[in-house]
């Protein structure tokens, strides 16, 4: 039977554990953050076996009779299943039953308990035995008594007034009794026929169970191969992550460091933009200042000339007129307002600061900062370059592990074991089928015997029926007992014949009923019912039942290790749920697959290789020295030394002392108050000249002043604490570089650990999937529970229930034969021809 061991070893392949890794993870220090979730792998579905056996039986209409018998047995035996008593009996008599042993008090108590449990059966059996013994005796006594013309044997019938009433009562009673006997015969015959019918169905159960066992044996290797093949799924995912170690691991490191690095580079990049904005602002200030200085001189000359010209016009003799002199004086008093207000000639020049900024901008700080970005963003590439050798080594180890796993299932003679197991099943099926003809022959003999027993009852029924028919049809009310007709006399004789055959057959039939009742009833109560509610398994699974040193019976028989916590009940329950055989039989106690998977799928060597992953970020430079110098030169460019207050003071002043447009409008309004003439026209000409000066000279200066104001405010804002800002930028970059070169090791270790845990997670997923598959999908042992259920159906539902129904119906017939005898004897007196009769003379 070596091949069976190989087959069991094959079935138990693929278990997973991971206890060691779990212990290591339990002892690890708490992480600052949870590792990233591991991507779930799709291992597909294990090829499922389809079993044909449906171990379920529905008896149909005859089930009503079965329930009646069960109710009758419960009425006789309502006691619960005596599990403890049976266990004690087995444990005390495993060495053999000896007469002297029963004299011990414990055994006497057990015997009394057993008698109490069987009191219902014993009572009924006693009644049956009494029936078997007394019926022949009573029959003989009855026969002798009648021969002596007693017990109704005297051929004389006394005339009674209620004779017709008594005859009718006895007839109705005999008819009712015969009907019930017929029902009993039909019940017994139905049970007898059901046995024959269901025995034919047994062949279908045998064939489907054998076919399921073959399917179980042939499908299991394919399932095991599928388990081994799915290691490639986990391996390919690990290899894919190793090929992408740069984006995965480097990306994680980059994302953790960028919180400190990127902001510092962003501030430097913004400062580079501020340099360009500063240059543009200085250029705007320089050009605007030049425009304002030139415009101020030109405007000063224009306003002076216009003021002199207007003063000459007001010197006209027409202004001496009394009505006009007041207006002229008013205009003359406003001439002093025609002058400039802001003086831009004294403002300092910004050419020196602009020259310094232009010198600073000759170095492209933005490009230098972009190099820092690129250097930092090359972290994934740097990780990939530094782990090349490790990745190639891991790939070689994974290929070797895959080869070991694939070769493991080939270490066993699978095909030879399958061939032997299949041959064993085929030979067993042939041996079973060879008994079919004998079973059919024995069933035929059984059927004949049961029919013969029923024919005894049918014979009595035939005599009763014929007697009733002949007696009723031949009875004549006008005839006297001595003149009754032949047909009536024949009916009475047939009834007495039925009585005779009842005495002959009743005790034989009751002997059969009693025997079947005792055997079938106890089998139903002690085997079938406990098997249906699984109480029988609890007896077999009782610890130390077979031997005081052997705890469990089943593992002791299968594995020679009775200490394994494996019971028949748990095996049946797991197989009934269609779980895997590895889990149901606890085959890990026979062959520990956990150690193999720990050595192969994720072993210590592979873990050491993963732990040796080192990432060095020393080569990352965020800002070159030229960029640093550029920032320092910008801080010392003199932008912060400009006198912004002086500029803002002049800018906030108006270009002229008065708004020229308002002045010209007022001048025209006053000219309109003068009489029409040369003076009015001259004043309006001056107003037009003033508007032209405002349009051609003041408006451009106002635009230049607006540009100057905006630029000065922008420069003032950007130059505010400029050295401090530059110092902060350089400090942030220095801190980021220090973090990368000195303090990034813990970030690298943390992210590397998370990356390794994700790789381990793929192997753990594979192990868990294998474990779950072995528990529920590989070598599903439903055929084992189907065999138990099929045996229960055949033995209990097909045979025991039918046998119990048979004796139930036949026993009822036997009991009813007693009133049948009484009623037949009484009724025959009214149908038989008497020798004498009572004569009454008037």
C-alpha cells in the first residue's frame, strides 16, 4: 500500500503557514506610518471537481408509513440515546465478554440500565412470545373443546329474540376487522415491494459514488499542479516590482523628501523670478525718471512764458474799466498758480543698482535651480542604478525557487499511485457488481418469503370474505337452524375454516413479527437514529474508547498517532461541507508542508538579500555654488539702499500747482463775464494754450509718474529685508541638502522596509491562497461523506424502514386475527346448519 502513502503526500502539498513571519512582525517596533497597501493578486480559480452523487432520499408516499412506524417506536422507546452507557459497555468489555465479569457491581448496574432502556422492546417482545406460545395451545384447547361439543361446538342453536341484531353486529365487526387486516396486508406488501425497488436504486448510488471517487483521484493532481503553477503569478509580480524598483522605491523616497526639498527650491526659483522683475522695475524707474526730469524743465519754461503772456494781456487798458477791473484783478491774483509742483531733478539715480542687477542676471539662476530639481527628481534612477546587482540576484533566486516548487510535485510517483488507486476502485466496483445477481436472487427469495407470509393472512381473509358472502347470500330468515340452506351452511363452514387457519398461522406470523420487531426496532433506535443525528459519531469519537492509552480512534488507525485531534465527526462534517482532504484529515501532522514553503517561497536567504538593499543619496546637489553666489550678489546689489521715500514723496505731489484744465475752464468762465471784444478773445486764447500745455506736456508726465510710482513700490516691496530673505533661502537649501546627505537614512530605511514588505506581501498572498485552496478547494472530500450518507440511505431508509414497516403491518394483522377468530366463531353459528333446534308448542 505504498502508493496510498504517496497519494496522501501528494494531496497534502501546498499548505501555507507564515507563523515565523507573523512572529517576526509581532516583535517589530511600531512603525511611524502604515506601509502602503499590497496590490491584491489574482490567482484565478482552482479547477473544481464535479461530483454526481446526490446523497438525499425522499421516500414519497410511503414516507407516511415510515413516520407512523417511527412514531410507534418512539412511543415504545421514548428514552434518549444511551451514549454514556454504550461507551461504558465498550470500554469495560474490549478484552472480551466473560460471564464472571457480569457479576461485578458496575456491570450489574449497566445491565439494569440496559434493561430499563429496553423495557419497551422487552415488554412488546414478551407479549409477542406469549402470543406465539399461547395461540397454538389455545387453538388445540379450542379444537378439543369443540370436539366435545363445548365452546360452541354443539350443533344446536337456541332461539333468541335479538338473534338478528347479534348476527348483524358480528357481521359488521368481522367486516371491519377484515378491512383493517387488509390495510395491514397492503402496508406490509408496500414495504416488501419498496425493498425490492430501492435495492435496484442502490446500484445507481454505488456507481455514482465510485465515479466520484475516480473523479476525486484524477482531479486532485491537476489541482495540485495548478497550485504550483500559480507561484509564477506571485513571482512575476515580484519581478515586475523589482524591474520598477526605481519608480516604486525611489518614488517613495522622493515623495517623503520632497516635503522639505521642493519648497526650498521653489523659494530659490521664485527669487530668480524676483531678480528679473527687479531689473524690469529698475529700468522702468530709470526711464521714467529721465522722462520726468526732461518734462519738468520743458513744462517750467512753457508755464513761465504763458504766465508772462497772460500778465501782459491783463495789462491792457481795457482792464482799467470799472466793470472789468474786478475780473482782471481776480485773474491776475491766480497767475502765481501757473507753476510746477514736483521737482524730479534732485532724485538719486538708480543706474548703479541696475548695473549690479544686470551683472547678477548674467548668471542664469533659474537654470541652476532646475538642475537641482533634476538632481532630486533623479532619485528613482539613482535607486535603480544602485540596486542593479541585488535585483539580478533576486531574479536568479526566484527562478531557483520556482524550479524547486515545480520539481517538488514531481518527486512522487503520482501517475503510478493514480493508476493503482483507479485499478483498486475498478476492481472493487467489479467485485461489488459480481454480487448483484446473488443480491437479486436473495431479494427474490426474501420477496417470496414475505409474500408467502402475507398469503397466510390473505388465506384467512379469503375464508372470511367467502364465508361472509356465502352466509349473507344464503341466509334465509324463514328457515330454522336445522333447515338452513347449503350456501348458508357453506358460509359458516368457511368462517370456521378461517378460524382454523388463523390458529395455524397466527403464531408463526407473530414469531416473524416479534423477531423483526426486536431486530429492526433496535437497529432503528440504536443505529439509524444516532447516525441521522450524528450521535453515533460521538460514541466512536469518545477519547480513549478503544484503548486507555489511545486518545482518538481515527488518527490512530490512519496515522498511528492517536493523539492527533481528529475525530470521525469532524471528518464527516468537513467532508459534508465539501472542504479539502488536507484540512479534513489534518494531514499537516503527517507531512509538514509549512517548513517546505518557509524554505522555498520566502526563505531566509531571500530575506537577507532584500534586507541588504542600500540607497545612497550623497550625489544629490540641490544648488550649485554659482547659484549661491548669485543670490548673495543680488542681496548686495544696492536695491535695498535706494531712497524710496524721496521718490514716493515727489511722486505723490502733483505735476503743477494747480490743475491746468480747471484753471483754463475758470479762465474761460471769467472771460465770458467780460464784454465782447479783444480782451475776451485774448483770455480765451490763453485758456486754449494752457489746455494744450496740459495735453502735450502734463499728460505724458502723469503717465511717467504712474509708472515710476508702481515700479518704486514694487522695488520697495521686493527689496524689503532682501538679505534676510536670501539668507533664509540659502538656509532652507542647506537644511534640505543636509537632510538628504545625513538624515535621509531613516527615510530610506523606512521606505525600503515598506517596499520589501510589499514584496513579502505577494508571497504571503500566495501562501494564504494556497492555504485557503487546500482548505476548501483542493481534493474536496465530498465523496467520503457521500459514501456515509449513501450507506445510511441504503441501510436505514431502504432496508430498515421498509422492514419495520413490514412487521408493523403484519403485526397489526396478527393482532386483528384474534377478534377475527371470535367474530367468525360467533357468526358461523348463525350460518351453519344445526342438528337440533328449540321447538315451542302452542
